[in-house]
């Protein structure tokens, strides 16, 4: 399913994991398909922001696509250095 790990800037050079969004209603056959969908959805959300939209409008866009926040997520990396989300 499409997902996005979102980061928060804590200093000029430091970013930390902040929250994770997933779209549980969207099922794909491959990770590549899920990644492409998430990338397109994020591009659409940030297009709104680039046109003067607020962070709230970005969140509304992602919510309208079916994304929800995953409470208590954990990130793991597999043997191929791919990120996996654990709950």
C-alpha cells in the first residue's frame, strides 16, 4: 500500500522521523507501484503548497486520497536496504 515517512527539521542540518502516512484502501501488486502512487500523491499535495496553500491544505489533500497517520510506527531496513514499516 502507498506510504510516506515524513520528517521534521529539528536544526538546520538535522531531520528526524515525525510521522508515517499510509493509504490502507489502495492495494498494489508491487512495492514499485505503491511507491509510484505515493510519489504522485505527494507531488499533488506539494503542488498545492507551491501555489500558496497551507500545510493544512496539504494534509487535506492527502486525507482526500485516503491516507491516514500510523500511530506508533517503527521503521526497519531489510537485507536489500529497503525500508519496512512495522506497527
